[in-house]
């Protein structure tokens, strides 16, 4: 099956043999034996090259799925057998502003023998990695549920936060108490790729509904990168309010006065049928942690913390 997938993807026996590190004649014989055992022709061979038959196209799709599942079975078995317990976590950057640091600290205190391995990814990279079994649990935007790769996943909301505009402190907009969509549309914008925004964010439709076009000047996959570029004066962005708690240099966070933006939700996502016993215990711990700390689900809490922080830093007034 691996031999067939290599030939079907390369559509060239020589390149497939090189990719598999075998000679071409045994590869050709292997494909012939597969076709004989199935009783169907998978490849059309001619002087012009190699092409998939209709049956071959269907078999390729299912073979690719089968091989991914086979590799996953090996990974899970090796991870579970005779090794110290590990939980492989992937997360998007905004989870570091408020939720993850405290959660991880408390979990490690309770389960010191479990090794947490953490990897930052974008939401789409995270879902693809979960499907391949590279991670046990992911923390991402809940809106990725329903996108490609989310089949068979379960999700549990762990945090809600409103959205704010992030503008350079050196920009004229920073002198305002709030900004409008029209003012933001006139600025260079730093956002995730539009192909992701359309499926996962309310922002493009919000601008379009007002007859405005986002002046997208820079595409980035990580919120932290976007905020850093705002601080460098490259443009503006719209980010989770929790990002303001990081006090990034040269960035002011402002509400958007003329728009009702729904708070964004972050979720813990996992595939129940393919996680280790240690990961199952971690999932249960996170659910209990959120039940004991319901403030993470209150979208007003990060704004309250931000206002309190700003008040503490403001110099006292003198009569």
C-alpha cells in the first residue's frame, strides 16, 4: 500500500522508487501483485506516463487514510508502553496571556510525575497535528471545530475574551479613548491570512457589512507576532483583550466604538479514541480547573484586569 501511494503521488515509477529507497523493478512487481490481489487495475501505464484509473483514485484516498491511522497506532503504542507518562500539548499564543500559565503550574504541582511537552501552533496547524496523533490535546479557537481535520474531535470551552483594537502608541489613533471601524479600515492592517479569517473570524464580514475594505498589509499566523509588529509601528490589528495584559511595548489597546463584536472562545480539543491515559487524566483536570475558576469564561474579566492595571500605573493627581 505504501508502494502504491508513492507511485500514485509521484505518477512516476522512477521518482517513487527513489523516494522509497528501493529499485524500480521490485516496485513495479509490488504494484502488480497489489492489483492482482484486488482484482482491479489501479494505474494506467503508457508511453506518455502513469495515470490513476477511477478505481485507483478511490484506492489512493482510502490508502492514505489507512496509512495515517497505521502510523498513529504505532505512535500511540510506543508512547504508552514502558515510558514515563507524557502529555503532548499544542496551543495558540493567546492562551499564554491568562489561562495556560496558571493551569500548567497547578497541574504540575498535582501531577509532578507527568511530563508536559508544549508546542505553539496556529489553529489550523494544531488541528492537522491532532489528526496525525502528534499531540494529545490542543488549545485553539473553538471556531476550528467544523473545519477540516476536526472530525471525531471533542471540544471544551476554557476561556472567553472580547476583542480590542491594537494600535501603535505613536499613531494619532492612540490619543483616542475608542476607535471606529472606518478609522481602522484606513490603517495598514496586520491579521492572519484571509483564507483562515473567512472561516474562523467575524472581522472580514463586519468590515464588509459597513462597505469597508480591510487594508491588509501584513499576514501573520501568530497573535504575538501581530502585536509585536503593531509595536514596531507597521500597522494596526484586532486582537483578544487578554493580549493587553502582556503590556507590550509601544502598543495601545482600544475598544471599537461602533461595532458589536462577539467575544472569542478558546477551547481544549482532543480526539478521545487516540489519547493516552495520562492525557485523559489531563483533560479531566482541565475541566475541573475551569469549574473551580469560572472567571475564565467571563469575557468582561480581562477588561476589568486591564482597567485595574492601568489605574495602578497612572500617576496620582495633585491639587
